[in-house]
C-alpha cells in the first residue's frame, strides 16, 4: 500500500517508529521528512508555531502537505499520528477514496480544535479507554489502541551496571514533584529528555543531563540503570504510554505509578513493578539494590512480554486487518 503519514519525522518518535515498521512490512510511506530533536523541542520554534496558529488560523503546514500530496499522488491510506486535522482536508481525502485513520498517542486532554471528532475518519484509535468510549458514543468508529515498542532498536543490549534510577521525558507536573522528592532523599538519578521548562525546580535543572536519548542509546541507558521510573501527568488518567513498552523492551527494570490499565499489558510483580505511594517507590528501589537476581528475572520477563505482545508491527497489523 502507499501510505501517507502527514507529519515530520523526529528520531525514535511515533512517526519514525510507525514509518520504519510499515516500510519493513513492505509498504511505501510518505511523510514530511526529518526534523532534528533540538529544533522540535526549541522554545523559539514552538513559540513561532503557537503564534502562527493564532494569527493565521488557516491550514497548517501538515494540512497543506496532505492536499498537495493527494492531488499529485495516488494514496491508499492516511495514518494521522496524534494530530487534529481540519475537516475540509479530511473531506478532500474522502473524495479521493483514501482510507483515513487517526491514531492518537497523547493524553486526550492534549487535543486541540475538534481533536478526533469528525465523521470523516474511517477509524479512530486512542490509547485512553475512556476517551475512546466517549468518542465511540457519538457514532464515530473509535476504539482503544496503545502505542508500542520497536524491536529494531528497543532491545536488551546492556545489563545493569549502575544504581541510577532513570527518568526520561518531559518534566511535567507530577514528574517534577516526584523527581524533586527523590533528589531530596539522595536517590541517585539519571535525568534525560528535553531541557526542563523555566518553571522547573532548580534541583531538576541542576541535575538534568540535557541529553535526549533515542534508539540504541535509550536501550543502553534503560538496561544499565537500577530501574526506569515511568509516571503519568495529571491530565492523563488510566492509560499506558509508549515509554512503558520501550522500557520493557530494552530490558529496563520498569517501575510505574499504579494504573488499572497496566494489568492488561503486563503482569505486576513479575514483568513490571508498580507503586501506589511515594514510600512504596522507595521500598522498591531498596529491594532492587538488595536483590539484583530477583530483579533480573523481572527484567527478562518484561522483555519477553514486550517483544511478543507489544510491537509496532503487531499494532499495525491490527489496524490493517480492519481495513
């Protein structure tokens, strides 16, 4: 199939992983080209985008790209990854006979404008079960579908070699506060991801590595650390993020704040470790130091589960089977 993914490709991003996997599966993929991590997370770049969207509310660059491609190239399928697209653009896709799929990987609260609420989507997939149910209640063909990991680079390449608790990603509300508490309790941390915002605690800014990790480096850091802490922001309720599958796939000791939906993906206690309060997290870290052999079994079980049940190929085969 000839598949359009109307967005820029950031290294080890949702777009990158889906595009890579579809190509591995034998499909032709068209996207907007690559963009550097530094540019994507640049405060100036984001500010300009926000100003443009307010001053010029017409079609975005991504939407213009869709119209340009579908009028010059025969496209079979468009997969939009965590994007809100204008209905006029979706209507043009429908007129061309293009199957439209929206796969939303962020918290539903991050949707802008009409989000995924359009009758012109053939299929809508959202990682949050409640959000999917709410959209489906309006007659839209929606269901829950989680993100995944890519076995091409999310794989167990390194054994534990240090006592760092790794925290990777954006430092939002909940992650900020729990990280500050861990610093105050002298927990050895490795902080990775985009540069923390200006309003971040000074302790986090001071300890942050300023490194955005991807692919092989991600596998090395996740596997080498004592554990990897995976939390969710206050605007996200009962869902599982892509990082969950990446950590497990890389052989990291996966530690999560308790969410019901985790149980549908992993077996708590045997494949991942969950905590219900901060003191429980400290107990897990203490146990991880004292019983490395027991933790190794959990790591290995998590790797097996991620690679057998939670790859992008499995998710994409499901989407294509519906088509």
